[in-house]
């Protein structure tokens, strides 16, 4: 009960910060960056469900993100479908694809799973590039309409900010609920030992595919949001590098933590903006962060943050004791 | 038509030989450590790029430049093992995957900053005059590739079956604990396996560079295809992977020639997925049951 209340306070504070943040950067360039932080957070939440909780790696999540963006983009820009309907269409289509490939792919483990998802990602990326008639190929697809509700159009950063962060916050709360439910416990049991999970009566095979599908659907929604916010998409945003960037976000934020994806996505999206002078060095910073964090802080920023709080608290209480004795 | 198919098969064999070399590099590290080294492709890139750098910037003769490139790449492989792999003895496969990916990004990034983003060519080892073989043309470099690959595979086989270190490494691949119980230095074997596979990777990168050019980012694709070869071969560091590489090279070349060149890379990955789905133990190996 106490835990529930504490979570409620955390989410309340988080929502408050998110909702008030634009007031400080109204209309500025930073607001545009914060829109991307929102999209990346949604993607990191999606990947974290799969990687952090169920322990199944995916190096192809950029493909689901890209499929969402392209299905949304093509159906609205070329065929004039309503953006909301397109987002739904994309989510359903990507869900079906993920469900279908989930069964053979998730039979694999460890390195093999990493390579299979990577292969899937590259195949999808090549298809984006080669189906020029449909996607516009390497030069991209433009003229994607913004979201609209009656006469109200989400055509500015400020409006999109609230739309995207609204959906992202809902996704964070839903994933937290899922993880603390019976399903979440079953997922973590798969992470620890698949055989033990099966012995306890968990339908491992189906559950892995279900969480993979959920993760893909969330990524697809992020893709649709991206397409309708940017109004232009090209394949380079959905390549292998972006899959790795997503992985970095989740690892750096903290595998299997609820707020980790937010921290990881925030850091990795904001960092390049502040490191503008470094330009090309950002890829090296990613590489170093990945290696060093996995070696020295396997729990990610989220656990580092908790550990730091605990250390400060214990030092503080020790000092209190010392003062009392002195 | 027959000529064309022969032509595709010949060029497929030479790219396939490159994939075999890279794949064997994957397999050697996997067998001694259980790690899939995602940075394997970067060793291939370093081989080609360093040769170019020694040739173009320092005016070294070609053989010296190639030798130095192999030595330097091997050093990078050894340092990588020392700094990133050895400190993590009890890491999960997941964190090892992430670490080697991080390492490959790091190596690629440093290469990009040092050598720039341009694509470079290094000269062919002998003349560029094409030879005619039963109606198909072959470049001398293709023959160099096949010849050097054969030599390396022969040396490799000799090393693993007739030298004490090679035998010790095979023992480690069967059972690391048992190997260490009979007095084999498992850590040293891991280091040697990184040295061998980075050296082999760099050779692959050097011999293919005159044909396919080289740049800081060639390692990703070549590494992945080498991995496909190793998967087809069931992660053997011998003839299985060689066959896997050649098969992949030929299929890819036929697919690019007869179906569509734009989907050339996709063909390799569709083969990879099919093999992983249908026979994850490779084409030539019996399935093993997992120990719990």
C-alpha cells in the first residue's frame, strides 16, 4: 500500500515536471529537442519491457519504429487516410508482424537472438531503401500531415510536446502496472531461468511472444508520432545505428527499471545537443558509455541514482549518530 | 546465360572466401569463450584501413604496409580482450553482447575520426589484367583471395591439430573447467584466440580491399556476413564455416545477378534467418540439448 502511494507521488511529480517544462522553453529550440526526448522515452520503455524485464535482446527495434512511421506516412501522405486511423492501422499491422515472427525468433537465445533480430532490422531497412515507388527510397517521404482533432491541428512543437508526452507518460504508468502484476512476475521469472519459469506453470513461449508484440506495437506508435510530428521521414532514421542507440538508452538508464528509460533517453537525446562542439565524437561517447556502464554500473543510471541516495542517507544518519554521541 | 552464371559463381566464391575467414574468426573466439564478438567486423575494417594509411601517408611498400596492418590490428584485438573482456568473467551473455557492440562502436568511431569518412582503395597485389576462364573473366586479385584463404585455413588446421597451444585451445572449447584442471591456462588461451581472430579478420580486410574498397564503416556488413557463415557452419572453426562462407558468397552473388542487386545484402540475412529458424545448430551439426 505504502509502495503504491510512493509510486503515485513519483508519477505525480514526474507528470508535473513534464507538463510544466515547456513553460521555461516556450517555442525555443530546446522544446523541439524535448519532443524527441518524449519519442525516444516511449521507444526505450518499449524495449525495456522486452530487454529489461523478460531478458530478451532485440537489435532490430528500429525496424518496428520505422514500420510504424512508414505505414503512417505512406497511408496518410499517399492515400489520404486520417492520421489517427493510420496510427491505429500501423500499430495493428506491426503487432501482427511481430506476433508472426515472434514465435520462430524468440525460440533463439542470447547471441543468436541478437543476430536474428539484427538481421530482421537490416532486411526491413533495405526494403525501406529499395521500394522507391512506395517509400520514396533513400531520399525519403515528405508531406506527411499533422494530427488533427476537428479544426485543431497539432502543428507546433508545443502541441506535439503535450500529445507525445501524454502518450509516453501513459505508457510508463501502464508498463509499471504490467511489471508489478502477475504477468510482470512471470516475465522476470523468464529472465532468471526459463526452465524454472516453465516448471512454475508459466507459458514461456507464448508470454515471450506477447511481450515482444507489445513492445513492437509501442515502438510502432512512437514511429507514427514521429512521422506526423516531423512530416518527413527517411530510412536513415531507422537503421542499425538507431537500434544500437535505443539499446544504449535502455542499458544506460537501467535495465528493468521503470524510470530508467526516461533517464537513458533523456541523457542520450540531450547529450549530443550540449556536446555540439564535439560533433562526430558523439559516436565514441556512445561506445564508451556502453562499455563502461555495462562494466561498472550494470544497473544503469536508475540504480546509480538509488545507490547514491542510499549512500547519502546512510552518511547523513551516521553523522547524526556521531553528533548525538559527541 | 551459362557464362553469366559461371561468372557470378566465381566472384561469389571469392567474396565467400572472405566471409569464411571472418566467420572462422567468430568461431575461434566463440569456442574458447562463448562470446560472439560483435567487434569482429571492425578488425576487418582496421586491416584494410591501416594498410591504406601506411601506403598513402607513410609511403610504405605494399607488403610492409600489410604486415604492419596485421600486427597493429592484432594488438588492438589483444588490448580489447584485456580491457573489456577479461575483467568480466561472470558476465551474462547479454552484457557481453552489449560490451562487444560498445567496443565495435568505439573502434569504428576512432577510425572515423582518425582516417575520415572517405572510401579508399588499395592497389591490387599483382596486375589488374583480367584472365579468361571458360568464358568467364577473373581478376588476379580473386585468385589471390582464394589462394591466401586456402593458406590461412591450412595453417589454421595445422595449428589446431598439431601444436600444443592449438590442442589446448580445442580442449578449452570442449570444457573450460576440465581444461584448466589439466593445467591449461584458460585465460591465456582466450587471449590467443582474440589475437588469432583479429589477425585473420585483418587479413580478410586487406585482401578484399583492392576489389571492394575500404572505409571506416565496412566492418558492420562484412562482420555480419562472416557471422552468417559461421552460423551456417555450426560455429565450427574448420571446414563447416568455410563451406558456409562459400555457400553464402555464391548465393548472394547469384541473387544479386539474377534477381536484384539492391537486395543483395537482404539475401544474406534472409538466409541467416532461415538457418536460425530451421537449423540453429548449423547445416552440418547434430542438435545439442541444453544443459540447465
